[in-house]
């Protein structure tokens, strides 16, 4: 079934990582917003940081389009994002890609930016690093536009790190002569882009006091060199097969009230799938955000604590010093339900060592956090439940994403048997199931839309009283 509201869009891809996709995508969102358009940003793949810049630039919450956990739902997520409840339908959708255009799972680039563009039927604007290249840019673009059978429709080019107007004109001439694909705009070589990085990528925009001013500067620069009319002319309307997820029945407590969720949301815990949050609400839960860095305790009447990933190591001093909140989490874990992903799991450990500083954490999981100099695990994975847990029964499987520079030392993990999707010979055990299955902590980042029954199962467990609660 095809069911779209009419929002046209385009995908911003790149020849490789590091070509400035986020800078250019954010600047385009700002330019289109200045023209009075409602701009809905999307980010390809499992990324929690780049979306903070796209959200700031567009004024609308950036949505995720990650094909690995739920490949059939990409048109659904696109459409839901373009016409969210309580907001105007978007006029334009700007989809930022991930890594290089064809980089995904395996040699065929499954779930890559190109795969997503083909799945949605959207045109691609290819960003290319043009330092010390001119006609060679045309050769690069031609190769990307003709990689059959994987190639989406490359409809335009934006050149980054261009040295001068003459350089840009030469690139445009070469593109016209050898590819027929127009140069839509260009960015000069900006040595200080103002966006700092750390071990998992860019520093999230809300953390940086200058992120908005830097974004405005990039917007001003690109506005001088972007043919906005031509950009809007290449937009396309999605043509993918629209399928809705199967939602289970909503969950309520015995007295008919809603399950109350405390969701950690601050600089330390900011890795959210917004879709997960909305799914829990759709299933009847009430979601209240809390800050383990600043709040004194969990809200009264909390039934389920959700601790997402983020950067607890960067804020370990603030987290450790807020002993009252940590104590409330420790006490709650004995009687309530707790779901923790990655950084949230680290917060539940005994201690965390980071930059030669050892700080106490909640002490719920009898393990210590050791930060590492390289990624311990990175990429798409499949997990099989080794024990019944909040989300699933023993033997059930899920798809997820994992990326972290840390490891847990102490209590052996027992939640999931994990295998890397791209290399089936790589496998390990992950996560912890505790308190009679009421606590699940894992390095896996999970999109509940893959199987909404998982979210309903967690809410049902949280709705059941423990020890007279």
C-alpha cells in the first residue's frame, strides 16, 4: 500500500565519512527554514548525536531511519515524521546519510544511505570533499551515480572545502560535461568548524554553548553559494511500499492507571530513539523525564526507570556527587523495573574509572567500568536472550546496534548471546538480568518498533506490583 501525505524530500549522501554531511545538512535545514518552510530532518542509521544538530537547525525533532532493525518500516517512519501529532505537516524532508553512500552491512551495502534512498525512492544530493580536485570530483560523482545495481538517483552535488569561486566553477563545468549532474552549491574550506568531537563522534549540540552560533555561521556561508531553487526542484516524493507496524494492546495497571516511566534525559544520558519514547506512550504509559545529574530523586510513583545511553563517563563527577539520586535508583531497583542501555548500564555499576579518576556509581551491578582506548564492539548485531528478561523470553532474538569504548569487569554477563551481523564468527555474551528479571541492562541499543510486543512486555511487568508496591 502506498500512503504518503505529499512531503517531498531528498537524501544528503557523501563519498565517505568526514566530508561534512552534518554541517551541510544542518545549514540546508536552516536556509529552508528561513524561507518559511517546515523542514523535517531525518538521520540514516543508528546515530544519536548528529540528530541534535539537525533538530537545532530545523526546529523539529530529528527522526531515525535505521533499516537494520525494521527494514519494512522506513516509509512508515518517514511519513510519521513528516506529519507528527500536534505539528504541521512538513513541507520538505532532509535526510542526512551515514558514512559513505554505499557503506552498510556487507559488500552489498545493505541498510546504507543508498539502500535507504532506493527504498524510499528519494533523490540523492552527493557531498564531495573537493580539496585539491576538480575534474576528479566529476569522476568520483560519476562512479557513485552508476554503481549498478546499487545506485540510487544522484540528482545533484554539493562540493565541500572548495578553495575559490574559480575552483567551484571548474568543478561545475566538469560535472556538466562528464556526468550531467548539476553542482547545486559549495562550501569553502573552513578550518575551524566549531563542532567538537569526542570518542563516539561529535559532541551533542546542547552541550556546546557555541553550537547555535556556529550553525548560523555555516548557514550564512552556504546561503551565498547554494542554488536553493535548483535544490528544491530536484526533490522527490517517496514511492516506497507503506506498511504499518502491528501494535499490541495497551497496558494499564490493575487500578486502571497508566504505567509511570521515569526516563533519564540530560547531557549524560542523551542517546534516545525518539520512536521508542512515543511507542511507550502509545501503549498507554506516562513518560516523565528526569536528570540523574541534577534531580534529587526519582519521581514518586515511578513504575519503570529507563536509563538510555550517552556519556556518563564525561559527567561521572556530577553523577557520583549526586548521591541522593543514586540512592533512589539503588533503592528503586530492588522493587521496580529498570531498563538500561549502554551508558545507562555503566551508571548502574559499582564504579567508573575515567581519565585517571575513579568514581562511585549506583552499585546495582557488581561490576566496575573500565574505559578503553578503542571500540570494544561496533556495528549491527543480533542478540538471543539467554534468560527471560523484561523484553523477551529465553531463545527469542532481536536486532540491535552496539558501539562503546568501555567494558564491565566483575559479574559475568548473562543476558544475551550476541553475534556480529557482518561477521558471524564474532560472538560474545552481553548484559545483565537481575531482580527476578525486573532489571535488564545491556550494551545493545534496541529499537522497540522491531517488535512492539517487547515494549508491551516491559510495561506489563512494570504494571505488576512487587512486595506490595
